[in-house]
């Protein structure tokens, strides 16, 4: 069994391209060209150059001594928080902006929740001198002002999504609507491994640099090119997809996904999609989806705006369904505790999203010789407003 | 399917099809709106299944969908409301909506319920062509349901031929590259209408999206068998105290 995408754009029963005809030419153009373009040697050269000199890759794989002592295993942190803009998101936006240029697109649109992907998109648009419009839920604009200002400083236009619940899901709807209304000159940079095929695969490929580096970095540290466990948080799931990618078919590696349980799985205030969701179609992909019996999408909740999504990437839905992935559910409270613990033990303030991955450690049965990699997907500065209440 | 065929046989031009979200403006208005539309000479009806995330719709239909869901409309309830549909309404009625509510209801159960109440066709814009062909074509057809495909200005002629070949109702020509009710009129896309009109298609065509008055209705009729109006009609029903009067006034404006 392969855990990667098949020829038709599915991961098991999940994925596909559930798009209206208005989007067919755009998505079809991408589907036909994304592999050819991204495998081209000139493209690769430019992508690698920017990742190295602009983003600051490779990101370190850091042996976390004090965390390792506390949990009784060899714990390594993949430092995506040290990337330019402070998270893994930029790996994907660099890839997609280069792709958009080669497709002759003049205008870039994106959705954002907490603002991290919006900032990463605004950054690459500034770098390439391209017009940038970022859709963001009106509610998120209120609670993530610093990122709104960052995007504006970078020259992007931030448009409030006023429909529905005015958060990430609605920002995504608005971006899709923009794309329907601007079918020829616009490229839509989706920020996660969601949306119609080929987006989940394309974003996973651009993020796969994370596990590609983990392989050779572990070889240097441990003399083998795979860990026993990889832990990553999952909202849509792009950082997890990148951290899992080169280990998907290596069954020696346990893939652990930390999903946000919010106030508790059965509290009604949660974003634990694999626990509460059923197969459904949202944003043009078939995946696990939190919804009512009638098929209306249920609004998710998590303390972390970046994990606040009612679905999950189809790759992860399949990892869950097939049993390949180990899904753990982390409450707001446990994520906060983990955030403070990592800050004090390692001198690193992780993003609240990332803190969910750390919170899983206490649930695992670990042996001293176990090699564990945690994908430190982003830094926590952006969350200070939330964290201040708990200091 | 048969009622749709008959409608196009009996009338070779100027067909008027109206879209209305089920359960809008009030939960139990569905049947009354359909009856009034038929009484005012409308030829066909598309009844919208409300969905929380209508990605191809502009603000007016989004809002109608939201209101209908808040009113308590569900697909299950809709089929109950439509139980006696054919005692009240004789023109073709199609259901239009997004895939997810249908998927949750169950495709087979959905087709069966459609057949039981006398629905004639289905428009599910986010049902991919490959999936329809491989999995649902037979199911839909065996329940007498026409599946209506959308065509846009960006759809290649080759693909239009393919959609035409699979179509058993009519082709829905989206007037311009836009969400519903987004643009002002349909004057800018005559070249595209002409191109489709010049193709020899077996299916009749109707033009929809951004048709809102007599003038745009006339343009649509010039290039196809008729027009589909949604957002403009929903706008006319917004805040209506008297459905009969509102429907009558609106249709008078169109033709």
C-alpha cells in the first residue's frame, strides 16, 4: 500500500478535485503542469537557491537535551521556526510563486487564518514584485492585527471575509470565489495540503524539504536516516505532510499527528477532525470533515488559529483511515502547558500550533534509545497576545 | 427527465427558468413559491439545496442559503415538503446544490427520494465529470433524473462536445467567468454565446448567471433556448410580505 497520492489525485478514498466547471481550466492547467515545472532543473535550481539564501535552509535539527532527559528518549527538534517569516509556510509559498511565474500569472491570491500563510505569501509577492490579495476572516483580522499590519507593510491587500463564520473556512471560500471571477491572470496559493488535486500533493512536495533534510541530518547525528517517531501538529496538515513525506512508506517510522481537541473532544468546542469528522467534500476535496447530519459544515474551535479548520488534508485522512498514522488529541490546556515547558526547558517559544505536537510527548511510551523528531513548525511570538494571559 | 424534454419540445425559444433556495424566505414557503412561479408562466424551476459553504455563489445566494439553514431547512425536510409536489406543480423541477449534503443523505437514497416526489433533474456543480461517468450516471438515469452540466467561457470546445454527449437534459451556459449575481448584465460575452450556438450540439442550452432584467433575458434568449435567473429573483423575495405579489411583479419585469 502506498500512502502517497495516486495517479487520479486520491489518497485511498480521499482527495480528488470536486470543483465547479468555472474552476476546471485553472485546476486542470495546474494538474497538467505542476510536476513538469517543479521537476525542471532550472526551477529546482532557483527553488533551492531561494530556500538556502532567502529562507535560511537547511533549518537545524537540534538535539533537545533537557527535553530528552525529561521524557527519556532522544528528542530532536526540526527548527522550521528559524525560517524567514518564522514558520514552515514559506517553503510552499516560494515553490508556488515560482510556479505562478512560469504559468505567466500576474496576480496572487491566498487565504489565511492566523496570518502566517498570508505573511509568507505577501513576502514572496514582494520578493517577486507581484500583486497580492490575501483573504482573511473578519473575526481573524480583529484578533491577529500584527500579522495584518505585516502583510500590509509587505504590500499585500488584506480583504475581510464577511461571509459565514468569518474565519479561515470563509476566507478560503472567498479566495475560491475570487479565483472563479479571475480565471486567467490569477494563481491561488493555497497554504495547506487541502483543496482540489493537485494542491495537496503540490504543497506536500514543496514542504517535503523538511523530511529530506531530517534524513541526512539524522544520519550525521545518529548514523541512520530515519527516526523511530515523527511528531507534527495537524490543522490542514502542511507541516506534518512535509515532516512525514519521505517516511510515508517506511513502516519503521511511527507518524504521529497532533490534532487540536480544543476544550475537549466531546465539548462541542473542538477541531479534532479525525475524531469528530465523517467523509465529506469541502473546498473541492473529499476528506474527513466536521459536519452536521445534514452535511452542513460545523465551525471548529481551537486556541490556535492555525489549527482552526473543520477538515484535514486528504493525505492525513488516509493516514488515519488506514491506521498508518497515530492521531493524538491535544486540548488547549495541554498545548499551553507544553508551550511553557518547552520555553523553559529549551529556551524556545514555540507557536501554539506547534505546542500541540510537544504535548503529545507525555502520552507516549518512550525508550531511552528511541529517536524522536518533533517538527517545530513555527515560533510563538505571534501568540504573545494569547499567552500573556497565562504568564 | 421526461418533463424537461417535453418543455423543450413544446417551446423552442424564450424558456424562463427560475432558481430559488428551498426554505427561503421562510421555511414553509417552498411549495407556495413554486406554485406562484408556475401560475406566472415560468417554464422550469431550479430548487436550491442550502449549503453552509457555497463556493460558487455570490453574496445574495450565500445569504439565502444561510437564512434557509437558520430557518431549519435540511435535505430530509425538503423531500417532506415536496411530498405532494406533483399535485401542485406540473412544470419541470430540478434540484441544484453542492455535493456534500447529497453525499451525507446517500446518493441512492437521494435519487430514490427525487423520483418519489417527481424531481426531473439534478445540478451538482462540484460533482466531477469522471465521478459522474464512473459511478452515478446509471443511478441518476435509472431514476429518471437528468444531470445538467455547466459550461463557461473558458470551457474548451472539445470539452463542450463531451459534456453535450453525456447530457440528457440541457447544458447550463454560465454567462461569464464569475460567481452568481456578481456582474452587471451579460453583454460582454456575446462572442462566447455565438461560438456555442454555432456548434452542433444535441442538447438545448440555457444561459444563467447575472441575468436580472428584461434586457439581459432577451440577450440570453437570442443565443439560447432561454434564461435561468437566480440572484435577482431572490433579491425580489427578500423581505417580501406577499409572495404572490412579489413573484408576479418580478416576472412582469422580466417578460
